[in-house]
C-alpha cells in the first residue's frame, strides 16, 4: 500500500508556479478572496489560500462581508471585482449563509475570472472539453494527483461517491474525458443509490466525496483499489487541544490495508485544491494579458 502525498505534489506545483510568476513583468496575478461570516473551516481554508498566494509571489485581496450581507449586496461586491482590471480571479468561499442562493452568486462572477470553475459557462466548457475554461480546483487536483502517482484511468472503472457541484459532478466529467489521462468508465453514486456497496466494490478507483466521516468501510472496496479521499470532517476528540480531529470519508485504518494507493486526510487532496486554485489564477492572468 502506497500513501499518495498531496503535500509533496502540491509543493511541486507551487514551485512551478512561483518560477512562472517570477518571469512576469509588471503587475503580478491577483486573486480576490471573499469569505462571508466566520465559519471555522472557511477561515482556515482562506488563510491557507492567502499564504499560498504570497509564497508564489501573487497578490491576494481579502474581503470579509458580515454574515448579515444580502445576496444583492454580495452581487454588488462581485460586480465591482468583475470590473476591476487588477483582479484576475475571484473566489467566494462556500458554504454561504442560509438565504443566499449559492449558485446565483457563483454565476455572477465573470466567467473569465471564475477560478473556482463553478460558473455555468465553465461547467459547459468542461462538458465540451474546451480547455479555455476553468475546472473546479478539487477535481482538477484529484486528476493531477492520480497522474503524478502514475495511476492510469483508461478503461478503468472510476466510482465517484457524491454528486456535488464542487467535487462529484466535475470529477466524473474529467474522468470520462476523451484524453489519454482519462478515458475511464464512470459511475456516480449518491444518497439515493441502491446497493451502494455493490457498486463501490466494483471500483478500480474510488473517489469518496460525500462529506460523511469514515463512511467507506472495508466491506465496500475491492483489494487493490486506488482510493481518493476528499472528505474533510471534524469529529470531536477530547485528546486534542482543538477538541476535534480531521477525518476523511474513508475509514482509513481498515480500508487502507486493502488499497494499492490511498490519499490521507489531512495531507492528500486538500493541499492540491489550493495549488490548483493558484494555477487557475495564473491561467486567468495569462488569458487576460493575451486578450488585452
Ligand atoms: N468550499 C469547499 N471547497 C471549496 C472550493 O473549492 N471553492 C470554494 N469557493 N469554496 C469551497
């Protein structure tokens, strides 16, 4: 069993981006980070995004509207960022407070600054395999991890657990692409799927993204499977200073001995998501300069 080290792969991508950004003259790539309210997980993710941008030599601008902001006010902020030529990428951290329609907010972001890849146009480009679009960072990071861990997908059965806009759907669309690094047969499973363990047991590659702590157990996988664990769940743990520990969607102690390769939590997919966000922002910067 091999542990796929997301920190190591992310560090390689960050170093590549840093070298590229150093060659840019004048203004550096800039990402606007919008975090509404103070969800603890979101605070930690956005901090990591700021630190990574700084490490690469990119600019980041942080916007912290209160949890009471209305959808219309949030859209006004996005309109200002859309119109600002010194902003290349815009990220509105999910989840948003109740009462704000998340997809409407994602759609408000100009498609050419949508480095999260959640805009209708970018999802359409993903379906059309048009590489001028932006692919959501977590699924893009998963594909990069698999490629750099020498896992070929062609002809394999990839089972995606979860159908979210942020992970499940775009991950499935990527794995099924007509690309040498893809060409998989894909099954998407979700909360309404019948006989779920019978399907997950068929997986050559299992992408677990359902947001339920330690949901995947040993009886749900076949020996030799490659497991990508996207879950980031906080479970109470009195022995920790923070009072919690992070765990994935996979029960690591019993599932990992059956795997050929598996990503850990933390240190697997998480660092890749941030690296791919920066990669998308550099792409947005390059595309806007080419269009100018
Ligand atoms: N929340 C969890 N993952 C993500 C992500 O990739 N982008 C944004 N904006 N919010 C998230």
